[in-house]
């Protein structure tokens, strides 16, 4: 690793000031699982690390006006075992449980995972399906973005120079909703997915027809992405094998996977349809149970 | 300058910012129990506890431990008496070549701190980040079950 300055401010404004001072050469670090690994591999060589580890107030898990708010410094493990997360969003707790190993989940933070913007990560997929919003702070003040507008490209986000993710907020689901997250892992349990799929289904009052569905996918494009054409096919429909097949086929049109050691592009595209069908089935069943 | 407590002993160290916690433990403090295997947080040979939570010390910077408390495999035994997890690994044959053992033992201790009576499934899920190329894992699971049973007794 290269030599670098290390700053560990206790207040957010000080962290923003240091980021401003160093400009593009500074990197923000929290858990370090992504950044330190990339530094060890000499993929990044920052001149300064601005650690958020001692910044007060960024580590809270709280209910705010019916929404769930996770501070940027909340670790994956803290959110995974939080009673509030488990009760309000069991699908998010289950998603977090599937990330790497307990050791990594003790280190990696929610905000860090968003800022890292690796499309192979799991939590952004479920957060995208849940309609989460990112809270951002920078020298010019606070702003918020829907997660769908936050990811721009491979490891690229909408964060401007000097800006930080400070929290993510997840709105509560309407009554009659069910959710599922599935991760296709043909190799080892701690691997990134070959394809990851999250689905949310909200049923009409008859508990039969779909009012709204949201489908998000990971590991099959340069960002986590929504399968909007597949979602559109589902509204007003009843669950059937042919509907699931049509949604799976439509989802294939949204993805653009890379061939790698987790599967060829064609295989990942084919498995996208399979995983979308399975995730929708599970979400639909969960929605029926909740109604 | 960082201040950290390792296995109950306070240290003040002047180290480069790029020093990993693992290198700090091994080369600055001489605690060579924790090993470097993969160097990217996957294999578990460098597992230590930071404020009681198990982490990969190969991808943690030593500066992350400033003001915090670290437990390594050297900190488990009390005087000459092995920790019950260590004794159980010996009794149940939970290791062969031994390279992964410090990480296995520290992870197993963290597991029993979090879940005192784990099922086999819980053991396997918790320990999946500690790779072993000798045992086939069966005897590691048995060792942890034995340690859990002894702490119940």
C-alpha cells in the first residue's frame, strides 16, 4: 500500500472540510472491506483517507415517520440482527445475512456498500426494490436521491466531489405486500451472486390480483437495476405459470451481464429469468400470507 | 501514534498509516498467532476480535483499532490454562496442519459468545468464512459442539 494521510474527525462537518481540502485525492473509509482491499491490490492510491469511524450520529437504526432509516455507519451485521429491521423488513435482514461472512458483515457498512457501487453487491438490490432513498451531505448542504438515480456505472455514483452518503431511508410497504430476495450461488456461500433478484409484490384487496410489483437485479449489469418491463406485465394480473414465464423473459431484456468465472453472459441472462420467476413466486406467497 | 489494548495490555505505537492491523500485531507486537492467508478477507486465518466482534485483520488498518480493544488467539488462554474452545479443538481433533487454527478458534469463541448453544447449521453458517484444507470441517464442527457442551456443564 502507498503512504497516505489519515484523518479521523469526530464531527461530520469536519469530515466534509477535510474532503474539501484534499479534493479528488481523498477517499472516505468506514469499514474498509472494499477500500482497504482495493488499496492492498494497488487499484486505488489515495493521498488521504478520511475515516468516518469516529463520526458521531451516523450509526443509528431508527423508525422515522413509518420509514426505516439506517445511518451510513451501521454495519451489515448490526442491521441484519436489528429487531426493527427484522420486524419491518425481513427481506432486508435476509439479504444482509447472505452477504459474505459474519466477519465481513461486522466490518462493512451500509453507507460504504452504497458508495462502493459494485453491481455484484446484494443489499443495493433489495434496497432498490424497496424504493429506498439515499441521504447525501456535501459542502453545499444536504440532498436526497432515489437509489435508482444514485448508481451511474461500475463503481460510479451520483456523489459529487466532497459529498458523502450519511443514511438510507426505506419507506414502509403498503398493506398486502410481500417480498423476497434470492441469490444464485453455484460456487461458495460467501461468493458474489451469479444473479441476485429481489421482488416486491403488492396485491389488490381481493388478495389475488397484483396491484404493483417491483423487481430489482444484481450482478447482471454495470449497476443494480430494475426490470421495469417485467414489472409492467404483472399489474392487474393473477399469478400463473405463463405470467411468471413472461415476466422472466421480459427481465432478460433489462440485463447486460458480463461473462466471468461465475458464468457466461448467456447463462446469467437465462438464470435471470429463472430467478425472477422464483422471487416473484415467493413474494406473491408472502403477500397472500400478509393480507 | 495509536493507542490500543491487545489481550488486556495497553500499547502506544507509532506506525505508518498503511500498516494493516494484522501486520501490526505480528511485526510490531510480535503476536504471530494470527496468520496471513489470502490477504483479502476471505480465508479467515487472520481473524481477531475488535471490541469483541470478529473481523479480518488483514483488511483492517491498524489505525482503525486506535482507542479500541483487540483480542487475538494469544489472549484466549488464561495463564497456562487453555480456553475451552482450544481444549475442545485438541480433544476432538479439530485441526491437522494448524495454519487455519488460530482463526478457527477465535471465530469459534466469537460464535459461542454470540450464540452459546449453536445448532450444526448455525455453526456451519458462522464458520463458513474460515477455510480449512485438512479436516473437511466435520471435526471442527464437533470441536465447537464439544466446547458448547462443556460450557453448559
